[in-house]
C-alpha cells in the first residue's frame, strides 16, 4: 500500500495539471473564434478605392463626350456605345450638353438619349428629356428630337397596353393604325395612370370602388375622350365636377350608388350633351337631374311619385329616355302632362299595367315605345294609335291581333314595328304596310303578295 504522503502529493499534482489543461483549451478556443485583426491601412484604403473607381468612371464618361466630336467614325461609334451603356445616369448630362453644341453633336446626343430610352427603366426619363428639347425654340435639332420622341412614345403606348392587358383590362385598337380607341373595365387608380399614353381614346368604362378622384386626374390627360361609363366607383361629387377639364366629353353614364350630390355636380360640366343614370332615381335625384343643361337624359330606374309630374316640368333636356319595371297604371299618370319634345319609353315585367295605364301616354311626345310582359290587351292599341310622333313600336307577350293593327294606320312616322309572342299574323302586317309607306322593319314579316294580285 502506498504511504499516505505520496498519495497526497499525487492528488495535488493531478489537480494542478487539470487546471492548466482547462486554461489551455479556453485560450485556444478564444484565439480560434476571434476574427483576424484588420489593419488600419485596410480601413483607410477602401474608400480611396471607391473614390478612385468613381473618378475613373467620370473620366471615362468625359472622354466619351469628347470623342463624340472625333473626326474618325469608329471612335465616335465607340463613344456613342459607351454613353448608351452608361444608361439613365448620363441622361441629364446628354440633355445639357446638347443644348450648347453644334447640330452634329446635338443629333448624336439625341440618338443616345433615344437608345437609352429603349430600356424600360429609362423610357419615361428619356421621353421627358426629348420633350424638353423638342419644345425648346432655340434648339436647332428640335425636329430630330421630335422624331425620336415619337418613336419612344410608341414604346410607352405598347408598354401601357401590355400592362393593362396583364391586369385584366380590355383594350381595343384600330386595326389599320393600332390606335387605342376603347378601354373597358379599369378597376384601380394605378391602371388609370396609363391612360395618358392613348391620345385617340374615345370610349372608357371604369368599374369598382378601387377608383377614386385620382383616376379623374389621370383621365383629364386624355384629350379625345367622348364617352365615359362609371359604375360603382368611389369617385366623390368633387371628382365628378372635375370632369369639366375633359374638353370633348359628350356622353356620361353613372351607375351604382350615385347620390343627388353626384348628379348636381354635373352642372359644372357644361360640355355634356347626354347623361344616363343607371341608378335608382327618386325625387331628390330627379330634382338634381332637372338642373342639367343637356339635350338627352336617361333614367333607367326612375321611381315615380306624386311630385314627378311637377319636377319633370323643369327638366331642360329635349329628349328623355325612361326605363320602367314593375309598374302599375297610376305610375304613368304624370306623363299625361309631359311637354318634353321627345320621349323614349321602355316598360317590362309589369303585369299590373293595363290598358287604363296606357291611356296616360296619349298626349305625350313619344317617339319610341317598348312594352314587354305587361297586362295590356288589344284595346291598348287604340291609345297607342294616338301617338302621332311614334317612330318605333315593340310589343312582346300580349294578346293583340290583326284587327287591333287598324288603330296604327294613322302613324305616318312609324318606321319599325316588332310584335313578338302575339296573335298578329303576316297577313295583318302586310295589310298595315300598305297603309304606312315609311314602315320598313317589321316582325312578323308581312306575307308576300301572290302573283297577279
């Protein structure tokens, strides 16, 4: 057995060795995980390198501008390519230097601006630069700038068409020239920003509450817009009033949730000739519409009331187009006193409307009348026959017959007669046609005369 003093000293020595070994491992790990020291010189040299690269680039650009004047064509070509490759960053300098130079140098700069504009991210800035140059009366190469501008604008138009179609918008173009004349189903303000690229656009429909007054500002940049259809948008009455800046807007349709304030705002849009309201129209909306100085008003969902006749007396429009559903006889009473020069009336799905209701039409200046799925009988033809200005008549799903057509024989202006799902025959139509020389469009077709008769 080992004496205890020896065992004691062995334990002390082992403990010391363990401590020393642990310290060595810790130091080794620390040295391994620490990043290598960075010299102070390296920290100083990095920005100097960047500055040097920037300076080299600036000198190369400057040399390229100088070489644009070189007598050798090859050197000028290399300089042109170098500046074109530099891209959007040199556009301001190209524009600035072009203004104070000879014609050849100006043309070179214009060509490079145009080449840079072929890249999509540089297209709009390049167009802006060429617009400024082409509009400068002191710039000798304004004509050249205008030519290149025309080409870049075609690229803008094509890009706008592509982006709109990708977002689900319908774009119609003229087959021969490719000009955009109609756009349907714009639904976001962002889409409206592309409209400025379509100078020949004449017809536009926009739908949805993603459209605000910002869209109106975009539309104002379309000079030839003639017809505009707004459906369930978030455009405010103030935005509607801003349509006064649309110089050629003649026809406007408002559908969806339209208030009287929206309609009254149209009094600030004097260039309008026709307004169509595909929205419920009560007394308040009708009063607002009566103030409009337009030649034609369309009410697709007019709700007649006891005040309708009185309000209608103040309507300025010379032509009214009215569409009714689910009418009863008394709903037409206001028409008996109408002084409107021309009325177009369509009534459907109104089984409660009888011959007595048609009687209220007798003194109205109706030029077109359509009656579908009503409760009228052959007796109603007596009242219809008194409409001396009637040019077009359509009746569907009614028991009228050949004999009742005799009531129409004095309608000298009648040119179109369509009687579907009735008891009228081709023989009856043939007899009526002999009495009305202007009658051309007929259904059912009149029975042809037999030879020799």
